[in-house]
């Protein structure tokens, strides 16, 4: 299963901070269509894209914090983190 990277999530976050409702809808529909199996991303994108007109400042801050948290998780997942193949690369033959 292919999940979105932290770069995709940061792109959505930067677009959201510009507060242009039409751009946010476009980018969310673009990435939600591209990463259909990514449940976390599609949930956030559907929440953002559907309600951008009547969304409050508190909701925007909540969405931004969820996006930042998801970006940090994905950064660890995609760059190795604790899920590396080898626990110690110096001792491959032991």
C-alpha cells in the first residue's frame, strides 16, 4: 500500500495556511485521488475540502495540528525511523 509522504502533507499544510478555499479544495482532491488507500490523508482532505467555506479558525488550527502530526509520523516512516531492516548495520553476519 502506498501512503503519502511528508512532502505531500506539507504541501497541503502550506496551501491551507494561505487560506484560499479554492486552492485548498483543488490540492486536497488531487492528493486524495492519488492516495486513495491513505485513510488518514483522505479523512483530513474530506474534512478540509467539504467545509472550507464555513470552517472556523479553531477548526483550521485543529486541521493544521493534525496535518503536522501526520507529517512527522510519515517522515519517520518513510526515512527509516524504528522500522529499519537491520537493528545494527555493523553486525550483518552475526
